């Protein structure tokens, strides 16, 4: 598909791009709720804290946004295996600052359980995640343009593969990734569930950069 919005601008996110936070949440609301939600506040409260703080997987420094005429309409992220340890250390600090010392071990445990389903990238992988498009702009090619932009970042870094995860409950996204050349390489069944959220079963998809035109 040709991007119908050639004037869309993709750029690094900044701490003032607060419109990106619900878009990041929309990339996996059930899984985010499983890990981060508390009886008194949903997952978006933590994502907002981490995004503004800036570091780690959920910080603004790890994200790009797409904007049209100054409106943030898309958000996403891409990272490699080298970020796994820094992300973990940043997350622990963010958990303690946001939740306090007593709830933090539970958040860490749920995060580790989730990583058995949504695994960190391996060596040579460029992981694409947190992809979200504003509801009013969905179905117009913005998601494809964002994914393609992130794919190019991984190719420019001379990595071997791009990988991502898609929930089995999101066939529309899976169809998009297949059109871009991704193929399913693993089925990831999940039984992770709590009162405040669950991790849906998913599929790990991959694309060899040598297969790109």
C-alpha cells in the first residue's frame, strides 16, 4: 500500500508528546493491565510516569511518533537485545518511584511472567513494539507507514531480522504484518490472567532484512 499521507512526519518522541501515551497503551491494553494496573489506577498511569521520565522500554527516548499537521497520530518503538539489561534496571527504578517498595515485587514478577510469552529480542533482532494509531486515523495506511519507518531503522543498523509479537485477538494487525513480509515463527500460548488484566496468546513474527527490496 502506498502511504496516502506523504506529509506525515516521523520523529523521536519528546516528554511533551503526551498524546502518544494512550497510543502505546492501545498496542496491548490487556497485557499492560496485567502487569501494571492497580486497584486504584490503570496501566496508563504507570505508562505516563515512565514515558515522561524518559528512560527504559516505556520512556519517550525509546519511542518515535508520527504527526500530521502537528497532531500526534501514531507511536511506536524499536530496540535490540543490547537494551534488555538497561531496560530492566530502568523499570525497577520506575516501579519503585511510581508504586512504592511494597507493590514493586509483584509488578516485577508479572513482568517476568509476561516475558515468557512476549520475549525480549535475541541477538541480531530488531524488535518492533508499542505500535499504536489514533482511532480517528486507523485504516488509512498510518500503521503501515509507521511499521515501515521502524523497519528501515533496523535495516540501517545492519541487523539480520526484524521481529514483533501480535495477539491472536488482533487478526487485522497480523494481516498488515504479513503484507509487509513478516512470517509467524512461533505460537505463544498464554494462561496469564488476574482480575485486572490478562496476557492474550500471541504469535512471534519475523522478517529477514535480506528479503526486503
